[in-house]
């Protein structure tokens, strides 16, 4: 009798697990964002989240946990219950967080299950309209005349914005000072108010402010001009070989149910076929580039290594 009861219990457990997988998701899904509302990462999260509701059959609730270049949100997500109901919209900066910060609380490869790659996004170097430099060449000349006196805002120490700024300084042979903020929105606001003269932010945030004349865009970090913004010069037109465009992707905690990850990835793939979503992302300065979780998983180690090497190389140059 005891053996029979054990077998029945096992069958019921198996049936319950199958039912749980088939019914996923049965409640809203949280998407964590490691930056403040109003910035580029928040914008893509809300845009994609809205379009995921249909394919998933559930709402996607955005939760902002800013700080430390996105690493606070990454550490939080790595520790939550891996049930498929909490995911994170992350970007390249979070992959190099362990290089920049001590004891971040996660491993960029081992602590997460890749769900889907969404986009890549050039950054933009913006300036307050009052800055006496009309273009990047003018800025370089000004920075050389005033070494260490110009400040540029970034999304935090160790963020890709910060790293791109360090690359710019190194390749242009200039010395500026970074001013870390908790996200792109505060960085842009600091330039608009005149608190700092420059910032490196997402292209979407830059374009939104530039259209009203609140900032001027000196250059973008893609290797070539974008067809959506053909009038925006690239930094590489002035500094040959410059390129620094991070990627945006969705991760789940390690050990998340495979069935849930598959459904999430498929839902993202379905949403990324929607012309309205693709148009919205393009207008925000993001380049749609959907890849499955398996494809993303294969890329993460190499991407992590490439940006880590760049960070270490620049730190060595500074020291």
C-alpha cells in the first residue's frame, strides 16, 4: 500500500508540474529595470512590455531598481525565486559590473538564464546649447585647452556610458571628468539644466531633448550613420575606429523553469514581429535585433570578455 501511495503521489506531482507549465503565465510578469524612469532602458522596457502582454496573455509590470550601473537590479534578480515571473531587462554594462564593482552579488553568466536579445543601441554625446563647441572637433579642441575642466554625465561608474566616455578620452587624447548619475534621465536633465556641460546617454533620450533644442548632439557611437537619423554624425567620423554600442536583452534567474523561459522567448519573438513595436523602438534610437535565449547564451561569454578587456585596458591606461 505504501508503494502504491508513493507512486500515486509521484504521478500527481508530475501532473501538477505539467499543468503548471501548461498554464504559465497565470499571473503578471515583473520586468526589473536597473535604471530610473524616463531613461532609455526604462523606455524600451515599457515599450516592449506593453507589446508582450498580447503574446503572453498577461500584463508585464515594470519595476525600477536603479543604482551602480544596473548591478543592483542584477543582484536582486539573481536572488529572487526562479519561477519565471521575474525577469530583467539588462544591457552590456551589467555584464562588466563584476569588473568595476566589488562583491556585486552575481555572475553575469552563471547567475542568469538568457531569455532573448532585443536590440542594440548607439549612445549619443550631447552638450548644453551654451557650450562653445559646435561639433566633436570643437569639443576636442576645447578639452585640450581646458584639461580636466569639462565634466560629462553618465549612468554611473562602470556603465557603458562611462566606458564609452573613457574610450573617447583615450582615443581623442583629451582629459575630461565623468559625473556619475543613476540613469540616463538624470544625466540628460543635468545637461539641460547646465549642471554639467556634457553627457553620454542613450540615443533615444538624446533625440527627444534635441528636438526641442534643450541639448545638441555632437556625435553617436555607432560605426556608421543610422538610416533613421541620417543627419547625426558619428564619433568615428572625427575619431577613426571609434565604436561603442551596447546591447539590450532579457534575462531570468538561473534555474528558471525551461518551459517558462521558452514561452517568454517565444512571446518576445512574436512581439518583435509587430511593425508598430519595431517602429517605436527605431524612433527611440534602438536597432531591433531579436535573438532566442539559446543564441543570446552563446554570445554572452564573448561579449562579456570583450567589454571586460576594454575596461581593464582603459584602467591600465589611466593608471
